[in-house]
C-alpha cells in the first residue's frame, strides 16, 4: 500500500509522475507481455487505490489519487497489444511519455488499416501476396507486394513484407 511508502516518497512520486513513461510507472521492461502488464497493474492499483489509503492526510490522499489515475491510464494503453505497440512507437519517436487512450486506439486502428492497404488496388495486391506467402511461393508474393507498393509507395508494412519475401527467395 502507499502507506508503506514515506509521505515524502508519495509526494515525490506524484510530482515526478509526468516524467515517467507507463513502463517505468508500472515497473516493467519495455515490451513486457500482456500478463506481466496485468500483474503489475493489479499490484500497483492495490497499493495506490484511494480507498485503501483513506487514513492518509488530505494532501497525501490527493497525491495517491493522482498516482492511481496515471496507473489506470497506463494499464488502459498497455493491456491491448495494438495500443501497446503504438505506445512503444510513440515513445521511440520522442513524443512524450503520455498517450491518451483515444490516441492509442486511433493509432492502433490506423496501423491495422495500413497493414492491409489504404487503397483498393493496394489491398487487392496485398491479399494476392498474402495468399502466395501462405503457399510459400515467395517469388509470386514479392511480385504482388511490389505491385501493391506502386499504389502505396509509403506503406512501411508492405515494404517490410517485400523484404521478408525477398529474403526467403535467397
């Protein structure tokens, strides 16, 4: 519980909270599994739950509530694989340590659309390539991915798939 921390530690954590990324807040390594995220969240949320800390002074209760809100925010983003990946990329791009849930959802959705293609032709040739990959016809998959890239030259997912197909041809 938060009461196991010294009052100065609780206040210091509440002040530092805007500098901690969600992994640091939950004491996780980047790329932690969803089960690790869940376990860390449950441990942290029990420790900083406002109801479990009602006995603290008013200013400490406010600090605990701030920490508890950020723990919940972190869990909301990290518990979903798509949002978690979007958050990692958000961090790597240097966009700050916070990511609102709606932003994480939108980014995960955008990435899912990009993977299948944004244009009808891109999707058509990607689907053909995907079928060829399942049949392990990597040369045909590479041709279809190259064609898909003519319609969506900035699609990083298509580029990565093409690179993989070409490596398997060798």
